[in-house]
């Protein structure tokens, strides 16, 4: 069994900081669960364009409000605590936080290894594509 505490993982190598967001990876590929599990904070007023071409992602909003724009259709869905979205078509999207941080629980399949950074197109490379 694996038991981890978000508050203890904050500030360790599991806690990744980037432009407009930071993320604590509670489960990574090395945990052999077949998915990774992250608690991600989208910073207040952040606007993030993302396109996970190589991963499926599901996200549940724990706190804060914002929106997600589907760039294929132009549709904008409001996000608030209790709302989940799943990028089942590797959907290209823009995630926007309102004037407070959004706390999101995220699952990735295949699992993130922990070393990925966003590429210019907003995707993460598959491990096999990494140098
Ligand atoms: C909400 C969202 O897009 N989360 C993505 C995960 C985060 N960027 C991470 O842990 O890399």
C-alpha cells in the first residue's frame, strides 16, 4: 500500500512549479499504478493553453472557480468544486482560473514520469520520445 500526505510532499521533488501552475505528483509512473495522480494548483487569473496529445487526463475541481474552453468547438464550460472534465479525445483546450487559485485533482494515463515539461504545443512527450 502507498500512503502519501499532500502537505508533506509540498516543497519536495514531487512539487513542480511552472508558469501559472504548480503541481504535487502524489503518484508517478514509478509507483506502477498505470496512471499518475496529481494535485495541481492553477494560479489566480492564469490562462493555460494545453494539448496532451500523448496522454488522457481527467481533472476534478476541489476548490476555486474558472472555465475550460474546448478549442475544437469553442464551447466554454464553467468549472467549480464538484465539476470533473475528461480529455477523452486529447482535446486541445484553454484552462482559465478566476481571481482565486483553482485546486484540481488530476489523473494521467499513461502515467507521468515526473520529468516532463510542457512542450511548445502544450503536450507532454511520451517517455519514448524523450532524449
Ligand atoms: C489541471 C491540469 O491541467 N493539470 C495538469 C497537470 C499538471 N500540469 C502537472 O502535474 O503537470
